């Protein structure tokens, strides 16, 4: 992966994923034992975020710093030349002069591919509008493998039922995760309001890979048999019509009562931020994996940064 950009999950094979996951496990061990290492000493990451972020931006920064490198944080683009009308292309070319890698979050789908096509340094897509969020999907799959107690280098997910719940239309995390899951013959249950279904072109990719897909409007059907329940926030910022958002925002709320009807070893995940999708009294349930999931994000991003910067 040296020198390569990470734009879409489509670029990964199951072998690549196993490799990334074993490097992430080594990173976790290194952090637990030593706090930080000097693998990327002297290297600089530009963290260029045109949209709000807490976990993705801070875990990229923490990952780079724990690898001994440093970060140019541009998380408030309004204080940069972007607010003077600078184009993405000029900003990327500028950051190429100062940094060794760029993590980019941008409101437009396709922006990461555009940036990667002109950048002399690796660009890592940290979310491109309603497009993809590949590093999130990697940490999500890594979390699934770990929570289910599987071997990161040889896992079989063929008997698994995964429910993707919430805003499947605008949620870029599910766009990327569903495509990764389809590499493993997982059965995927899509649960959303009618107006927020997974885009047809992504459904087509999944079915063309032999993935069994079921579409639901209620969680009741797949709840008792699912192995992984992946909840998402309704993406308010993507709606033109506030009323439309209001009508769907609280479609699904997971409570202890919901959890009582799920498998004893089910894994409950959420990319966060949560708005109202999971009630706080679910947090103490051992099946609630979302805080471990966000921690895994740092180890996955450490692995990716080390790999694209050639270590
Ligand atoms: C997600 C995102 O930005 O797409 N957040 C994240 O990166 N963890 C999900 C969301 O904003 O709902």
C-alpha cells in the first residue's frame, strides 16, 4: 500500500483486510505497552476536514502522534484560504508541499477520488459526502471480527446475519461497510424507512457478489436472529426539507427492551455520533460495542498511516 491513496473500500481484497487487521492488533499492543512508537518520526499528516468530526479527526491525529509523527490540523476550514474561495485542488497541491499524507473529509461525493488523482502524496478518504467512509468501514469490520472472537487472519462470516439500521440512503458508513461485508458472503438485512433505503446501485453491487439481501421497514423481523446490529443516525445535514427529516429522525430507538429480544452474544454497533438511536441505558449492556469500536478506529488508522507511508 506504500504511496497509495485510500479512496474506496472497493480497492481491498480479503487478504488486504486480514493484513490490515493484524497490523492494527500490533498497533494496539504497541500502544498498550509503550504508549507511542517512532515508526513515522519526522512524517507529517495534513488533516483536512471540511465537515464536522470528532472521532475521525481526533483518531487520525492521535494515530499519527502515537506513531511519532505530527499533524497539520485544518479542521476549521473557515480559518483557512478555503473561506477565500480556494479550490480543493489548490488546497491539496498546497498541502502536498508541506505534508506526507492527507486525510480528507469533504461534503461532496467523489471529492476524495478527485483529490487522489491530483495529489503527489497519499490521500485517505475520511468521508466524502454521501459517498464512502472506507476507514470507518475497516474499523467496523475489524470490530465485528474481534467482538465475535474470530481470528483476524482467517475469519468466516458466511453464517452471519448483519442488520444495517437507519439512514441507509445518506449514511456513507453503511455504503462502505455493506460493500466490505459482501466480500464475505454475509446475509445483510437492510432496515430503514422507505424513503431512506440503500441506493439501488449499492444493492446491485452486493447482489452481484452473491450477498443475500433482505429489505425491511421494521427491526422486529431480523432482530432475534441477528449477530450484528449496526445502527446509524439519520443524516440531518443531507436533507433539503427539514419536515422530511423530522418525520423520519426517530424511526428506530434501541432500548434495553429491544436488547432483551436479541441474541445473548449479539454485537451492537454505531459509528457515532448518536442522536437518539440508542438509549443511554443500553451502554452498560456488554453487547454494546460502540465505545470499543471507536477505540479500534485509532489502531486501524495507525495501521493505514504506517502502510501508506511505507513502513
Ligand atoms: C459518521 C460519518 O461522519 O459519516 N461518523 C463517523 O465518522 N464516525 C457517521 C455520522 O456522522 O452519522
